[in-house]
């Protein structure tokens, strides 16, 4: 288990060592794990092909490190606390010993059903303990898991299954989400009509919905477990064997399967989890992300378990049965570390302070944010009302492709600055590049964010298409991993992520991050949330189009727009004045909470004939409203 860096001087020292002697640095971190066979070579790499290989020659099984190795001393410690959607339903707790047993049994179920090392298994499940068990059981036997968020529609599920040729799907009858119940198995059935490679489907009964069971193909989870041994010999994996595939959207319509491997991913997620959250033995840690996203993989499942921590999984949504649910769960389970997304904070902020003020939250020690730039207003609200100004709030920047957190404060150790992810973690060498790909030196500068040296959990390939990986990440700027984000390094060298560079707007030669303008707009007391996109403007090149969600139901649109403009002018200057402000009742978001800017850009451009696929949206109806009200 990793001992976190204790103070800022030690961080600086660790950082320096990680740059001067990266191999010695990571070999030292890696020595804290259980390997079946040590490595021959710590690192072999080039960013041209690209080829990235960490701990070559080493063998391991990540679940031995997540589970078995804790049993002797911490077998009775809680590994998992599961809180159901309905607060009246009983919660579930598994010790490390119990989780180990569940994973072992289910690993045997997979083997019994013909799954072998290297086979791909699609997991399309609700946020229930069996999801974690399924993921770890795959890793136990060396199968490659491909978790697909259980909100994707059948066609998207089919695309992902086909792209990686999955042999099995693990799912549930249906899932609970707030007051609603949503089918899973029926979606899988529909998807499988488009798939050839799936031989078996294992179905967990969560809700008790009637489902179609295809004879010879579909089997119940509980039936398959009958008489299965609780001993499951772990598959011995090479460090660079695939651990999982996770699909993520790129600039094109087709999602790409980001590939992570066993050794490097294990070392990096464990190291960053311990350090960023400054984890202590008795912490109760809660990451609200769904396991369907990278945050759930790295910081709900693997990072915490690798450190022998207690991780909380929540089935429901922040607003059910009311917008105090997160805080009620924090109090109920004495949560000490809480990690969530700005979008959740903003929506709870809009629901008013009363919901948070009625809970004590006195066990909370550390707060985290992830997934998008956190605007300063949300940062302060979170820090003041949730953290009571007592808990360090670490804004963590990273990506599906990076596998783990890259730029973030070590909670309570590094300086904090609202809106800034801060300094890179040890082992991470970020640079800012200009248009030509030249490194921008010095502080108080802005540029394209790239990373110039490999770290253990970086993307290895995009499944089945290595060239796509090269073109996407290693070709734009030769010799660098290109993140697709723009960033600013402030006077102190702290990084502020501005947003995707595909979201940059150039207005009369002035460049703005859309997030920067949103930040300003959100400062207005009437604004709950906003999204800004560029659109072609005859004189300025690009104009600024703002979609704004108002906090109140009743408002005078003319006044409100005037006020918002004034706020932006006061925050940034006249050059950032929105050309158009459309007041909307909601923004088109994916189910993970990301705003679908592609749709807003099309509306702003007046090109509404082809809005593309809106099926993955949380609420497709808001698109109709936005199109109708377009300016
Ligand atoms: C954005 C999520 C600002 C960024 C872990 C990145 C952030 C993309 C932050 C990756 C942050 C993530 N501040 N922006 N703290 N964290 N992003 O793959 O644009 O879902 O490139 O990984 O989210 O999103 P992904």
C-alpha cells in the first residue's frame, strides 16, 4: 500500500526525482505491489509509433493486489459500502474477505461459461455491487472488461460490442434511477440483434422485471453461482496484457476503445489515489462517478481497493428523493472523502442551500472535483457549504486516455486556487505548446496542453486501430502526447484547464475558452448554468452565443440578458460580450453530465437540419426547445 507524500517539500522532492530518474522513481512505487515475477525493464517507449511499455517482463494479477494481499491483516475491513437508490432499502457492506469470495465465485462462473484469458466481456449494468464483482472477476481470470455505461442506447451498445468482438455480455433486468426504472436486458436484446460475437449473456435480477431469456444464450446470475467454488486461481498476466477497454467519444462520431494494461494502470491509479486524496486507514471514500466512466474504473474500483480503502458505491442520483441525498448519504455512512463532478455541484447549488445545510457533514475531510473545469462560483459553494471551508478541495484534471489523475492538488499538501487544477503529479511532465508545436516557456502563458514523457497508466492503443491512436494523440505535435485541451500556466506555474481546444472561440482575434466565458456568466446570481459556443460572424470571425439556464422560473428576459452582458463585461471585458443570449430551461447533456456542445454549435450556426445522434442525451426534449427558441 502506498504511503502518501506528507508535505509540500516532499512533493517537490518526489516530483524532481520523477523527472530526473523516472525509471528509478516508478520502480520504487511499483515495489509496493505483489508481482508474480519482477520486471526486466521499467520503461521502453517512443511516441512515434507510439510504443509504450512499462514493467516489461513482469507478471501479476491486479485482483491479487486489490483483494488477496489485504486478507491476512485486513480481511474484515470494509471494502465496499453500497447505498441503494431508495433510501429505505437496506444498504450492503462487503468486507475484503467477502468481496474476494464474490469475485472468486463469479470468476469461476465466467470460466465455466467458456471465458478465457484475453476474451472481451461487455458489462452493461446498474451501479450495484455485482457491477464491481463482474469487473474484478474479469480481471481475475484475465478477461478484458469493456464496461458500457447503462444509459447508452442499444445501437451504441452494439457498436461497442462489435468493435471489440465481445464474447459475453453481463447485464441486469433493469435499473433504478431516482423515481424511474429503466430496462437493461431489453436494451441488450435489441443490441444483440446487431451482434455476431456474443455467445452468452448473464443476467442479474435487480428490479424483478419480466425479461426475455433466450434459451442457450441467456443465464441468470443466481443460477450460475449455484455450486461454484469460492477458490478461483488468478490468471497470471504480463504487465502489458490488456486489462480493459473503455469507449470514449472523439471528434468523430465513432467512439474509440481506449486500451489500458495491467501493470502500469495498477501502479499509477494506486499511487495517485493515495496521494491526491491523502488517504488514511479509516477513511470512508465516496466517488459518485458511474463505473461506466473512467473515473469509476480508476477511483471507485481499482485505486481504492489497491490501497485497501473502503469505497462507497451509490446506485441513485443526487436529487432523489430530494437534492439533499448526497449529503444524507455522507452523514449516514460517515463519508470522509467525497469526489464528484462540477455538474452535480452546480445542479445542487441551483436547488438552494437549505438541502445541504440540514446535514452535519462533520466527518468530511477532503473534497474532489473531476470531469470538467469547475467554475469559481461552484468551487466556492462546494468549499463553503459542503466542506465548511475546512476541507481542501482538489480539482483533478485527467482523461480516459491518461488512466489516472495528472494535474491536481494533493489535498492539504499543495496550494489551492479556485478554477485551477494546479501542479502536475509526480511523473507527469506537462508542457504548453504553440500552434507550431513549440514549447512555450515561462509562466503566465497559455497554450495547447501536451505531455512530453510517458507515465505508467497512459493509453496504449485504441482497440483494433493503432493508427487511430497515433493520429489522435501523437501526430498533431510530434514527440508529445496531445491532450486536446487548452491550458494556462499562471504566475506561480499552476495550471488552469481552459477546455477542449475544439471549443476555443476566436472573436476579433481574441481567443476565449468557452469555459472562461461561462465562468463569467455563471457569476451572475440569476444564472444556474450556461454553455457558450462560437458561430460564424461576418465581422468578428466568430461571435459568442450563450445558452443560459436561469435559477428562477419567473424572469424578465430583457433585463436578465442585460444583466448577464454586464456581468461578462465586468468579469472579462467588452471583447467577451456575448452576441446572443438564449435563455433555456436546460442544456443538452450526456448522461454523464457533459454538455453536448456539438448540438449547441449547430443550433448557433443555424444548421439544424442535421443535429446528429441525440439518443445518448439525458433529456432529448431540451433540444427541441432550444431549436424553437434559437436566435
Ligand atoms: C475535461 C474524465 C477541467 C478535459 C476524467 C479532459 C477537465 C476531458 C477536468 C476528459 C478538470 C476533466 N478541469 N477539465 N478537472 N477533468 N476535464 O475522458 O477537457 O471523460 O480532456 O475523463 O474532460 O474527459 P474524460
